[in-house]
C-alpha cells in the first residue's frame, strides 16, 4: 500500500521502513521485542559451550533427520551454517531457553514452524 505521495506504507503498523525482502522493519522489530520479553518471562538459559556440545552430538536435523551435508545452503549468504537452535516446546507456548528445551534443527524445518498467531 502507498500513501498519497507514493511512499510505501505497512498495512499493519503504518511504518514506511522495508528491508530487501519487502518486510516492514518496524513490525519485525516489534516481534523481536515481544519474543525477548517472552524468553525473559519463561526463563532458562544456556551457554555457547552447551550449544556446541549439543550440536556435536546432533549429526542430523532433529525434525526431518536429514544429515547437515544434504541440506541446501541458506538463501541469505550472511549465514554459513544450515543448522539453527529450535525449541522443543515453543517459547510462544511457555517453553524455556534452557538447553534441555533446545534441539539442533535445519533452517528449513525451524523457519517452517508456526507456533500460532502472535499474542499482543
């Protein structure tokens, strides 16, 4: 949608800042802040060492069981790894950020998840 002078405007928030994927940056930042609040409220944490140890014992994606070597590279070249941190119980549903609730997932499985509509 555009305003009267031809500038693009987000239909959700009215913002006018868009990234290279035509996503509203104001909406993206708001979702990020909301997620950080949920993570803090749900509790739990893990260290880089704990994540690396988990990754070493995970030769495949926890969701689709494909070996890391057969997963195509991520579309965004800034990210070199095909694995991501996935929550067994979604943060949205009260899952913690403790290492016991984290599993190694390929980006395709993790990004394809949908925990449900965002709570406001």
